[in-house]
């Protein structure tokens, strides 16, 4: 047979056919290997693409959850402000100008006949019209002998109507920097603030300040409880103990009741009210200033909208007038003990004897 093949195809010897058969087998093997490798690569690429897509979908899911949580936090804060701000009031300390036609008559009928001496905040204590604020907010009214000072209280009723009434001073306690005003309720309804408990506070928990800094009404600032059991001076020079420290902005201004300077050892070396200089506070050389540009007297609230303190003061570096972010509020537990006596007797319990 091979001889016949050689005879028919003299140019192709017998060994050429063998070689051709062998090459064909080798080529088939290579092709099979390439196909297998290609399939493996395609399979690996498909798996990698699937893995990347799954990772992408997981990342998007995590991001969506994060965005949802962020939105929920924002919604909670918005709702917190909407529910608590109607209980916060804006207070103007007003000096009435004598009518030029008669030095014995005071006229409040025209805006040009009054001068705003200062501003502050407060919150509604009850539905009968009692307003709690800081003593230093209404100090000029409390010490006025000319009968030219008064205060105006701006607020909203439970229906959202904006109103303004004269606030009558009915009680004060300079030792705790607290005062109570009274407005005529008439036929509108007030929304009293919800009172919390300060003795159960913990450092690190969220808190919020609502007030009227620099006349910007209904301002909300957020922060945390930075410290507890602090001691700060009051307008009459006594110590307010148990104060709440917070980094929620209170936007302080020059004190209405004086500047206190301390050495690094904590000794009071200067004040402009004649306060005894042996008052000691654990602070470096700083000045304490009342938050007298609108935030004073406003509430410090927790995440549930409960009042946990009355915003009062901040520490500022000597000569700068810039807040250090170390702010203080009178604890609500002290306020709850004091205010009822101010409403009934006009003075704190300690002054009754």
C-alpha cells in the first residue's frame, strides 16, 4: 500500500504522511489547550466581574443605609427644634425716654421714644404666663429707680401667632442668676417647656441650645455635655455650683455684671464689682462673661426636647472677647428648686429668713 502511495505521489514519501498525521494531532491538542485556557480566563473574568458588581452593590447599600441614617438624624433635629422653639421667648431690655413736652410723663406709643439696652432669651414656665430667664438679662430693670426701664417679651402662642407683651418682674435670685417675668395671657394659649432632670446627665451626651444670639431669633446650636459639676460666679459674687459645661455655642458678649480674672492657681485677682478676691475657681487666667447678646436665659435641651439647663455664661480668653467654646448652663434641678419660690414670694427660699 505504501509502495502504491509512493508510486502515485512520488513527491510525498511515506514518512511525510506520518509526520502530517502527527502534526494534525499536535495541532488539535494545542487548540484544545487554548480553548480550555480561554474558557478558564473567561470564567475567571466573569467571576471577577460578578465579585466587583457584588462589592459595588454592597457599597451602594451601605451608602444608602448611611444616607438614610443621616436623613433620620436630620429629621429628628428638625422635629426637635419645631417642637421646642415655641416655648422659647425673646426678651428686650428697654429704656423708656421721657416725653420732651413733659418731663413727668413716659410715652411708649412711638418706637423712637424707647431704646433697646440689651437682649436675652427665656422660656415659658407655665400656661399662666411665667417666663424664666437669667437675672443679668433684666438686671437694669431690677435695679432701676427711675421707672424708665421695662422689658418686652416676644413669643408665639400654641396656634403659631407671634405676639409681644410687657414682662413684669415678679421674682429674682442674683445668687443663681435667675429671674421670673410674668406676661398677661388673656385669651391665647402658651406652650410651656418640658422640664428634664440634670442629675442624670452624662458627659458626651448630645445637647442643644435655643436662643436669640445678637437678636437673631430662634437660633439652634448643637453640641455635647462637656463637663458636669462646674462652679462659676454669679452676679452677686456667690458661687453657682453644679453648672453644666457644654460646647454648644452660646454666643456670649461682655458681661453685664463684671469681669473676673483668675491666676493659674485659681485665685480671683480682679473683678470690677468689688467681689471678694478670695473666690477660687479651677481656671487659668481667663475672663468669664455673661452671654448677654441674646442667648442668656434660653434653654439647654436634651435629645428628647427636655430642658436640662439655663444658658448663662462662657469663658473667654483675656482681652480677646472671643468665646473659647467653654460654655455653662445652670442645671435645671437648681432651677426647679428656686423658681416656685420666686413665683410665690419674689425671692428665693434662703432670703425668707
